C-alpha cells in the first residue's frame, strides 16, 4: 500500500504522491476539455472583419437596383431597358459564381476578396459617367463579375472562422444584408450631389471593403494555417447529395425572382401605391433591404432551436401572404408588408449557404457559388420579363405572379432532409478525446484502437448548434 513520505523527505524515484497524481490528472483532463471546446468556438474578430467586408461588397448589389429610378428619370429609359441593367449585373454574376466556386474547391484564393471588392465598386462607380446604354451595361457587368468572384471564397473563409455555427454564419450574412440596406441611401445621397455624373463617389465602400478584406486575411490565415492543415486530413468528407441540393436550388431560384423583381420595381411601385414622391420609393427599398438584416439574424437563432430545413420551409410559406399584401394592399400598409416579405425572404438566406455546403461536402466552393450566386442572380433574368409586362399592362399586374413563387419553393422543400454537418463529427471526436484522462502507454493504445471513426460519427452526430431533424 503506497504511503506518503514524511515532511522534508523526497518521494522515492519513480514514485509520486497519489494526491498529486490525481490533481495532475484532473488538470490535464480540464485542459484537454478546454482545448477541445475552444476549437469549436467561432472566431469573433475574423468574422467581424468578414461581415463588414461583406457589407461593403453587397452595397454594389443593392446599388444597381437603387440606380434604376434615376436611369428612368435622367435618361428616359423604359421599364424593360432599366431592368436590362439589372440583368447585366445578374447574368454574368450568375454564371461566374459557380465557376469561381469550383476554382476555390481546388485552390483557395483568398486574394480574390480585396480584388473582387474593388472590381465591384469600380463598375458601379462608372455606371453614371457616360450616357451610353452599352457602356453602362458593360461597367455594370464588370461589377457583377466582381461580386461573383467575392462570394464563394468569402463563404469558405467564413465557414472556417465560424466553426460551422449557424448563428455565426448568420452574422456574416447580416453584413451583406446591411450593405443591401444602405445602398439606396448611399445612391440617393450621391446622386443628390450632382446627378448620375457623381457616381464615381460610390467607389468609397469598395476602398474600405478592400482594406477590411486584407485585415481579415491576416487574422484568419495566421492562427489557422497549422491547425487547419492538421485537421484537414481528419475532416470527414461525406457524400454529395445532388438531388437534395438541386431541389433546394430550385427553391432559391423562386426566392431570387421575388427578391430581384421587388428590388428593381418596389421603389416605383411604392410611389404609385402611396402617392408619395422619391422619398416614398427610397423608403420602400430601404425597408426591403433592412428587414433582411433582422431576418438573417433570426434565421440563425431559429435554426439552432428548430432545425434549418424546418425554418426554411416556414419562411417560404409565410412569404406568400406577405408578397400578396405588397401587390394588393394600397397606402402606407404597403411598408408593413414590405418588411414582412423582406424578413421571410431573408430568414433562410444564411441557412441556404450552410445547407448547400452540407449537401455537397466534397464541393463546398461550388455549393457556395450556386447558393450565393447562380440561384440568387438568376432572378435578374426574370426582371426584363417583369419590365416588359409592366410596359404592356401595369406594374401591379406584372408583380402579381410573384405571389405564387414562394409557394412553389415550399413545395420543392417539402421532402428535404436535414444533412449531417462535418463539424458535428469532429466535435464529437474532440469531446471523446478530451473526456479520456491520461493513461499508460498500453491503455492509450487500446483507447486509440477503440476511438470513434469520424466518417461514421458524421452520420449520427448532430451539430452542437443544431438539433437534428429528418424527413418532411
């Protein structure tokens, strides 16, 4: 039976005080648990920089729609011609984003973030310089390509910094929504100083955004280079679920047509329905974008409690009566329905991104390019059709079909299942290792042989930030 040596006498070589061994074992256990827990905690500073940079980039997505009323007023464009400018920004962006996503699947290209931010800003800044319609289409298309190059790589980096947390990804998406929301105000303020010819002032957000992107790259890459390379080999790849991904993409297309159609024409429609002037139209567009900020944050929190797929389905169902209110209800109540529509369209926004990445775990960049790019930007293709219908009938008649699209999206989502998240399996493995105290070499070898397989764990382990749900 071991005994403690009397005071003043050292313990025999090879032996230690049992109480000391117990305390050391407990400290080692707490240390490993703390390290495992910290590995799953989202990185706040990189996410903040990425979110702010996202806001600066998405100013230019919102700015194109915000410029439409001024193109109509100063250049006497028709509805169809004005919506063609929206199409120019959307079409190349919708094609280019999956291509940039496929490239980032093979080679991480963080340098794209500042370069694409500047390209997006330069295109919009030059859109008001010349009265040439062809030149305006060209520079707006350049802006669309810049925005397309930014999103897949930024979504990949945000996923790394967020450790897979829905709430953290919601804050990253919130940055983009705030950029959308401030675009009408920024455009109105710039145009008020000198008309469309003052558009070069719109380059300022791009300069700020490029600086933020450079700071984010230093913050994300420096601490995660070794850790990420070490964990890359143990990250379970999973299996791509293309049928589920394509059904969700179809629903996002429906959402995109509604959002882009309203973005292009809600300012003009609000003037008609409320009897107000330019301020009434700008306020409606601002509400449409600002409601998205609330919806995105709420989406991450709701998904943590109820599951992503369920929250996405609810959002599409509730958007149907909200869009109907915009089209059918006159007067100041229009703004209430615009806010409800915005929240309904944006609650699932960040959830689309993480769902797409988890349906295609082997092609995260491609999934981000499609969910953030192709399916979102394709709504711009429908804008000329809405504009042509408005020229032939009325704007209210042209917007009426938008009521049915969220319902169609809900039908596509009915049978969608909740995918497993790779971070869930790695979290389970880390906690299993952290819960095992230090042992003899023979015991450590036996424990290693019995360690959980990450590839199996990913199929059964829910994410710490998400209750697992399956089925419709």
